[in-house]
C-alpha cells in the first residue's frame, strides 16, 4: 500500500509541474514573450539571492544540529592524532572560506547582473593579474597543506619512541588477530603455509624458539594509556585497512608487505565513556577497505587501560605455543600431577 501511495504522489508531482509549465507558456503568449521573459528574469534573480541566504542558513543549521554526532565533537584519543585534527580544522577553514566566497559571488552576480535594458555590455577577455592571483594563491595554499600532511605522515609511519610497545595486527576474512611478543621482546617467524585456523591462525614457525612465548588474541587488543604503541600490520588473505577513527589514524594491511604506524593513547576506555556520556563506548578497529561479503562484520575492539590493569590482563594469557602443543604447557602438567596425587591419596 505504501509503495502505491508513493508512486501516486510522484506521478501527481510530475503532473503538477507539467501543468505549471503549460500555464507559463499560455501566460507568455498572452503577455508577449518579451514582457514574460523580463519578468521571469527578475523572478530568477530574486530566487538566486534567496537560495543563497537559505542555503547558508541550512548549512549552519545542519552543522549546529549534527556536529555533536561527529568525531570532531571530542578530542583525538591519541596524542599524535591531535595533529590530524589540527590539519583538518585548517583545511576546513580554508576550504570553507573559499566555498562561501565563491558561492556568494556566484549568486550575487546572478542577481546583480540580470538583464537590464539600460546596462551596456562590457567585453572582458583577459587579465594577467587576475589569472596570477587565482593560480598562485591556491597553489601556495595547497602546497602548505600537502607539506603539513607529509610531516604528519612521516611522524606516524616513522620510528616510535624507544619505550614503545609493539603489537602485530593481522587482518583476515573477517576479523582481526593480535600478537604480542613474549618476555624475549621479539616476534617469532611465521609462514603462510603453516596457517591452521584450529591451532595456528598466524602460521607461526614452531621451530623458531622466539615464537614459543608469543601471545595471540582475537577480537580485543589491550593498550596502555600514555605509552606509545607501534602497530605492525599485515593480512593473511586480501587487502584490509586498519581504521582507528578515534585515534585519527588508518593504514592498509597488505598480504606479504608489513606496514607500520604508531601512536600514544591519551584516554582510557573508561575515561572516554565519561567524556562522551556513552556507557557503551568502545574504541573500534574498522576495516576501511571493502574485503568481501563479510566486510561489515570486521569490527575489532581496542581496550585502553592503565599499566597495572594491562599487567594483570597479560598475566592471565598463555603463549600461543601451548595451543598447538597443550601437552607442553607447564600449568597443564602441574594440574595433572596434582590430580594424580589427589587420586592416589583418595585410593
């Protein structure tokens, strides 16, 4: 029923527009085309001026109404991301001034220079000065913006501070896998042919002893407030893209070509819940590259916590090596010994 009603309304609108057009033609015939054209010209000039005012008011109203729903309503959640916010505000200011200025001139000229029998036509073909102005000024402005962007890019993708923690993020269809180096501080080697979803989702090479203490997690990754973190990004199937909107960063995760970026978390997840007034707030890792039918489900969680909480979380984690070889897990062996002792005592 709703569909038929919608179709009827659309058809009715077209009929009304058609009838108005026909009436305008009849009026033009009755008044004379010259008189009608001049009247239409004045009406169009007024409508252009009105459209300018209403359009700018609409832009202001939409911004005022929806700004709190954008990421810019709150500070960047990373120290380095504040540079992106600053760059974005500068870009918005420059482009906003250019947009409002050019649109105002467009509509004002349409109103001011409407047809007038008493105005003489002036032929204006060329002005070197004007061409230099509208070429050099935009070129200088864009160059400055590009330089600022490159400086920020080199910072994010450069070497982090020496005290930075390192986390490997691997994209897959359709989720994220996180790996922390163990007590040795180094990642073990991996090989894609070793990938086994049941016991070796990253394809770690178990002959490499550096891999024996690596910790692997899925869904949620834990970071420390105020401590720089270097992310080593990769993919085990297609191109993904690690999007960290709250931290103002993103980077492609490419199969076989590790990419890196680093940042310093500024607020814990708990603090962001209070700042945003949203008790369900979470830092998200989104995939910003269409990667298949399940692309929509690639939502990872970043939990930013204090150092003490982080130490407590990591203390509960077991090296991924014991997933592949549970019989070599010392805690499992100890449990078996205790169980055997209890059984022996009972007997």
